[in-house]
């Protein structure tokens, strides 16, 4: 039996960017190279404040001359409203789309995808069955489609909770940016430069000076780390992490349930990544797990 499962991603929303200037607009506003983004590739990007703080994270997915932005659902209306302030006289349209949604295909799906005529590389995008298929991580494929378009494609596959898709993201060190964490971090605190979400060769974008200066000086004092904890109450993004003396050491970025507890990503102070850390609310101890960049 195939170890592949599917789930609707109600935690994710879609922002549709249209117009003759859509590509130039996204290139100018984000940390990512968009001008040379091919139709067959998706890229992770961030939108920053003038002070270099991450206001939003999104996957940029080409769709002809337009683009889909996949981002946390609780941040999407705010993102659309704020981005619209920078359109000025450009030919750009922004639409929060609700009649189309994101679904995840979780597990070792390469053989299944090949059988359906879908060949995705590391960050590939394929249009098939009136849907856009894109690889978010080795263990998760995201699909942008209207709900009725995937009935046949997903026939015979079991369903799962979105946590399985989030676990695959956590394993790669991919952070989240829900509304509750907006503008708390510069990109290097989230390891976005290691994930290829920051271009240091493109032109100006909001917050670029801070990001570039930080990269050259190596002055980041906090960074994203991966952990696991035992069963108990589910931690939440933003929950405080403390050291053995009860002093603040960081905070949780994202969480997913696993077979024996929870896995999480947390932004912690340098020097505490491998020390004794615990969640402040109930003193459960964190066990450090390696990220791909460390193996």
C-alpha cells in the first residue's frame, strides 16, 4: 500500500498577483530573484519592513503571466492590503482567492507522480489536471486547484492531518510567518539565506540594507533550530523557551504533532541551541534535532 496521504491546507491561503507589471512588482518588493523565475520553478521569498524584519513568507508560483503567492491564511488579508499600498501607478492586481485552495500530497510520492505524468525537480512546478503541482519539500507536494479538480487524481489515497505536511517542512528547517510573529525576525534569524530565499545579487527591496549589512558583519545573535518534545499540551507559535535558569532563550516558530510528541522550529539565542532548554509554560524539555545544513 502506498504511504502517500493527502490533506486540504486550510492553514494556507492564496494571493493571486496579475497585471503587466506583476513580475517587476514582486521582484522589487521581495527578497527573491523574480525577474528570472522560469515557469517551471517555484521560489520561497520574504517581504520585509524597512527595518529588515520579516512581514510575510510566501512561495512564488508562476502561472502564465501571473503569480500565486502561498502564505499563512491568517496573514493573507493583511498582506494583500499592505502590498496594495506599494502598487502606485503600476499595472498590478492583487486578489485573495477563496474558490481555489492548496492541498498537500505527503510521503514518498515520486513514483506516484511519475505514474500521473508529473515530473517535479527540487522546486519544480507542473500544470496538470487543471491544477498546479509544486514541490515544497522532499516529503510534501503542494497542489493549487479548485476542490472538484482533484477528486479523480487523489482517488485511492488516504487522508491525513496537515501536521504531516508541516512535519516535512520542519525537517528541512523551513520556518513559518503567521500573523502573530510578524516583524519579529530579520531573515538570517530564520535561516532564510540558507534556504535560498534571499538574493544578495539583486537590486533594492525593502529592508535590503539591513539584510546585507547583517550578512557581511555576521552579527546575528539568534537563529532557527529544530527540536522535539514529549506528548502533552500542544505548544503554540510564539511560546517562550527558557534555559535551565529560567532565563529567556527564544520562542517557538512552528509546531507539528509527531508519532511520539511534537517537533518544532524555534528561534533561539546563540550558545543555547545544544544546551538544556524547555518550554516555559510547562517545563517540558527540548531535544535538539539536526537540520539538513548540519548533516
